[in-house]
C-alpha cells in the first residue's frame, strides 16, 4: 500500500469541499505580500488604530475557519454528501474576503493620502515656523532700533539743553562785564554773574569745571569791590535843596522897612493923618550895599534849588561833568547871595564841595577770562 499523501490536484478532484477549505486556510500569496508590505512600509499614524484592526479581525476569522476546517474535512471524508452543504458558506467567506481585501486597499489609499497630507502639513508648519522666526527677528531688530533711536533722541535733547544753558550763561557774563566796566554798576554785574553761576552748576559737563572755577574767582572779586554810594549822595543833595529855603541871605532883616503901627492908634492931628496916607502910597523896598532888592534874592534862592535838582539828575545819569558844573554854580550862588557867616550856609558849602569831588570811576576787577573759556567750550561742542 502506498502511503504517499495525495497532492493538491488529486484532493481537489476527489473532494471539492476540502479543496475549498484548504484554499481558505492557506492565504493567497499576493495577499500575504500585500499584508507584509502594509506592515513594513506604512507606519502607524494617529487615528489609524481603528482601521488597522480590520486586517487583524480578518486574520482571526481565517484562523478560526482553519481551526474549524479539519472537522469539516473529517466529516467530508466520512460524508461526501455534506460538501455541497458547505459550498455556499465557503463562497460567502470568499466573498467576504474579497470585500475585506477591497476595504484594505481603500484604507491603504486613505493612509497614503493621510501621509501625504501629513507631509504637506509638516512642510507648511516648517514654513510657518521659519516665517515666525523671521518675524521675531525683525521685531527684535525693530525694538532694538527704536530703543537706540529713543536713547539717541534723549541724548540730543540733553545736549541741546546743555548748549542753551551755556549760551545763556555766556550772555549773562557778557552783560555783567559790560555793567561793571562801562557803567560802573558793580551790583548789576554781581547779579548777572550769580545767575550765570547757577546755570552752569546745573550743567553736567566736565569741560565746564575750569569755567566754574574762573567764574567763582571773578565773582569773589566783584563781591570784594567797593560800590559807589550814589544813594547817599542823592539823599544829601535832596536835603540841601529843602534846607536852602531857610538859609539867610546878605539882605538884612527889616532894613528900610516902615515901622509897624497898631490899628487902634488914632492920629492926633490931621497932619499926621495926611502923612500916613502919603506913606501908604509910597512903597519902600530893602536893598543891600550893591542895591539888590528882595525879589532878586528870592530869585537867587530859586536858582540855587534848581541847580541842586539838576545835580541830582546828573548824579542819576552818572554824568560827572554835568554834576561838577551844577555844583560849582550852586557854590557860586551861595557865595554871592547868602550870608557867609551863617552856620547853615557854611555847612552847606562844605557838603557841596565834597559832592563836586565825587568821581564815578571805580576799581573794577579784571573780568572776562571765564567768558573766554566758556566761548572755547561752546566752539568745541
């Protein structure tokens, strides 16, 4: 007896049902290749677990059928008539396998499209990331430029304020020097120099250190200089003008004037009445030795007061020539018209002589070095 197992063609010719079961239990070569390709080529992607379970279900179904097929095979050996009964089921299983194979192909296509979409989205994400990096870089550059420009504008504003302060200080120093040297106004010069010192003290610039030192030295010289006391001289002239109204003149009091007579006295005789009426018609005026009248002395007093007022104006204008001229005329009026022996006249003449010697020139300290140094700093800025 030959124990060689029958080959596949003999089994198919003897029992079609068993051949079908063997066909089901042994997957097709192209399906194995397709499944191996899908298992090795396509990586799992998010959301594909549900679709990847379909081949697994299919494989379990085939294995279950293969486990069931030996019993069918054994039954078909014993009962060949039952093979025709399982033929529709095998056809349905094969149809289901074809359907699952189609679904598998569809899922492969969908996975391929998803992979392409994923790659496209990855490329777009990389492009957007690069664009975002570029925008961040440009924003950083713009921010740095704005900060640098703001710092530059702030520095320019500080430089402008510093330059304006130095210009104002230079103008004040120029004014102070002119007031001291040309007008003899040491008080005004001090005020100008103090204001310039305050301005330069608020300027933060190391180049101004030497200017500040020179300015302090010149201001100290101005503080120590003696002022011309014009206010005191003005007060003396005003007092003399007021007191001149009572100064005695060279005309004697009561000389040549009629003797007063009481109103209650009655003339004793008609001749006396006629003489009194005649005396009322004749005006008798007092005269000095030179024949000058009372009116002339009063006019001289008014001239003296006018000369003193003119001397005050000359003192206000710091006009030394005019002051000397008016005081000399006032002294001449005193000598010609007023009593030289009277104490008031003697004292007034001495004061007028002292005022006529008043000079407007003062010892002004050397100024201008601080201003020249400040001009040098301004020229170099």
